[in-house]
């Protein structure tokens, strides 16, 4: 495999958590393979002489690359360069939600030149929690019963009519467990004000919220499964912290080993083809009781935790896949060029 140039479109380099950052694990693997790596944020995108470019933090080549992520991050040096995005082989999308639609507009001009993970179409369709509903229908028990609305009266009615005393309420565009709360019918006097807080902004605009049935066993945590090209490549159980129903590690949860159940394997097999067809190659899904709760497509995490639990390196599979996709793209280009020359010379 020839050396590639990869641009990670993500949060700033200086904001990386060197202990637990999935993006850093991916970057480290790229540098270890002698690929060129640059980092930029959505705010760094620009157009220069009608060419879509970015102000990039470029990681300088290293003679000796530390095997430890924290040591690598500490030793790595960088320089600032404005670079054309079409000059990269890969753009790896790792920006945190919510999705910036203007960022995608910038990238539309280079999507045919560069392999983008995940695809722009897939990100547009799946960047919020509505995408999960695409996997559920009247003949499927793959997702928990879900309501999405801005209508407070409708949501209150759904809570009252629910067979369960408990439900989950969360903002449509939240991530990392932010804003996820457990509500109970026994506290209906508080729900009205909670919905006002979640739905209504101070400027008079309103937000969509998600109301979801509570899945028994959720208080024991959820399962984060990483999928690559539609196939599971790692999993972990996320356990809520003390006094918190959320299992997100960023919200104080902890992790433990997890072996996929037969039901979870069937779930991955069912949704995998849809993810691949949408260009969603590297995805994190959250599962509770065998049901799909969320699909994370923008900056799925968990690699470092899975690596520590299983003494493995999940990132090697991800970069292997990217290298194969770039090689396929190069071979297709060479073939077209060769055949075109035959026609020109005829």
C-alpha cells in the first residue's frame, strides 16, 4: 500500500483527550503506517481561488513513533498549512454533533475526488436520532417505541397513555448523554415544565424532543457496538455511574467486556447492509435489551476502551479498510485511464 494523505475533520488537536480519544487512536495508527496526517475543524474550511481548502494542523513526520497514545500525543509536533482538500486521499469525519450543514456544503465540491468516511449523504440522513426510526416498522421489534415531536400536549398524552410508568426523554440533537433524563408518571407535575424547557427557546423558536419507551434493564447500562463496513468489530458494556441512569462514559459511566449475544448479532446483520448502502462505514450503535437505541455516525467512540478491555487494537481494522477503499479507487482510476488511452490511440 502506498502512503496516503488523510485529513481528520474533527475538533481541535489541542482538545484531544490523550488517554481515551478514539480519533487519536486512529491518527496514531495512520502515522505509524507512515501516512501523512492533517487535522482541521469545520471552522477551518475555506475557499481559495475557487478551490475548497482548509487551514490544517499537519502532524510532522516522526523518526521514532511512541507506541503509547499519551506519549505519542505529547511527542508529536505540528505545523499550520492551508491545503486543498481534493489533494487528500481520505477525509475522515470526526466532528462532534450537531452536524454543521455548511461543512457538508464545502465538502460537496470534493466528494468525487476523495474517499470520505462517513459519506456526506449518509451524514445528512443519519446525523440525528431520527435515523434510528428508519430501522423500525410495524413488523419489526428492532427499536423501542419512539415518539418525536414539538407538540407538548401530544407528548404529555403519550406519557399518560404509556403502559410503563417510566420513559426516556432526550433532545433530538444531543450527544454524549447530554440532556437524557428518565421521567416517571408519578412526577407528572414536573413533566410540563420539563417539556417547556426542552422544547421552547428564549428567542421563541422550538426544538424537537424524543420520547422513548423505557427498556427494562436499562439501569444496568447499554452495549456500544462498533461496526465497520456493516460488520461488528468490537463491543463493550457501558455501566451507569453512581446515581446516574446514563451509561455514557462521558457522563461518568464505566465499561466492561461484552460478548455479543445471538440477538445482538442478528441486529447487526439486519442493519449492516442499510448502513453500508448509505455510505456509513464506521458507526457506533447503542443497544439495550437487544433493541437499537441510537446510531452514532459523526464521531463514534469506544476504540480505546475496547482496546484496554480486550488487549487489542481495533483501529488497525479501520485503517486496513480505508487503505483497501483507497486502493480500489486508485485501481479503478488506472483502469479507466488505460482504457481511455486505448480508445484515443485507436
